[in-house]
């Protein structure tokens, strides 16, 4: 009996198992019936299927089954593997562990011309020395692509659980500083591997060479050019007073940091006293210092 679409199924008759089974044993063999009729709606065909004896069919060969046809019980052959799409973005893969080599001006460039050279620069100085302002200005006014990587900005990526050294220097804040330095070093190498110069800024202390310059050399490479910005104490105190949030330090902390930074004198690193310079002038002096550093790299 046929039922209209949407009618309930016929009730299950007592004494019978699931459909097609006979109680107490397998269902008796039924004589083959007519093939199932066509489905209610049109079925899309993959193409005409040749019948036995058609031209091009070898004798005795069975036609290939249409996987979309009703009653198909065969297996669809697996698709051929798709070749990966090549990377066409122009991104250069960063070689693992490759250090940044000492830069040299491109052929034909003037000896004092740093605008056409891919550089990695580390600006060192106390809080209020103007490292961030000078780094931003220098990066924005170069003729070649240049990125500014600020250690403080990377440290503040930690939004929950941020370890502020002003609340007490401990193992947690030390670990976040080390993590931020490694992150900045990897970013610098990635930019340089893709032809983009970078300038980093950090308050590196001369009395902690393993954590300071030694760490940056491990993270970036011997081609990193360190330059110290060290204005007078009164200038540093004045600039620090204009800060806000956790980047503003107490006068005692600023004086202590400034005194420790004085240890860079006699270290062999180039030092810029930008007490009487504005930001553009300091950036120009930085260019002159870097040109000399390229010609004669500092020993550090």
C-alpha cells in the first residue's frame, strides 16, 4: 500500500522483527522483483552511461555504475591529491637561528649615507632620554622601510597579570622582561629578513652585560648597532615628569637609573648627549653616529 507524503508509517505488526526479517531466522529468499522505479524528482546525471555492446565498449564489459543513481553500492574512487597553492605573497621565510650580520652600505652609496642601508639599531638610555620619540622620528623619515619596536609596548601586551617593576622587582617581572626582549629580537630578525630596517629601544644597564647587551646580541645578532642616548639628569627628570601611567617613575628611581647609565662612558659604545637637541636634530646626529658605526663597528 502506498501512503501519501507526510502520512505516518504503518504500525509494526506483532510477531515480526525489523523490516525485512522473519521471526526465528533469516527472511526467506524472495524472487527478484522489478528494478526500483525512478525517484520522485529529477536526478542529476554525471553523463550518459554506455550500454553493453555500444561502440567503444569491449565485449563482456559491464558499464560503469553512476554513483548518483539509485541503488549504487560501489565505492567512489578517491580524488587525486590537490597540489598546494604556492605562496605568492612575497614573504621571505626567516632562517631559524640566523643572526643579523654587520651591515654594509649598498654598492654606489656614500659612506655616510645610512638611508639606503638595512639596519638594526638599539637605542639605549634611561627613562626620559627621548629614546621612543627619537626612534619613531628616525624610522618615519628614512628612505627605506623601517620599523620601530618598543620594548615597553611589547611588555604591555600582557593585559592580565602584568608584572610592573614599579610595584617591586621580582622573578615574575624579570621573566616578562626576558620574554619581551626575545619577542622584540625575533620581530627584528623577521623584519630584517624581509628587507625592513628596525630600531629598538631599551634601558640597558652597563653593569648587567649578560642580560643587557649580551641578551640583545643573542636575540638579534652581532650586526645590531647600539647607540646610547644620555642627556643630563635635569633634562631626564623634566621629561619623566611629563609622563603618565606606569611609565612615569619617581625622581629617586630616575636619578638612580641615570647614575647607572653613566657607566656607558668609556665602554666604546657611541653616546649622544641630546640635552640641547630637539627630536629632529637628535635623529640627524643618530644618522651620523650610525654611519661611523657601519664604517667601524663598535666592539661590544
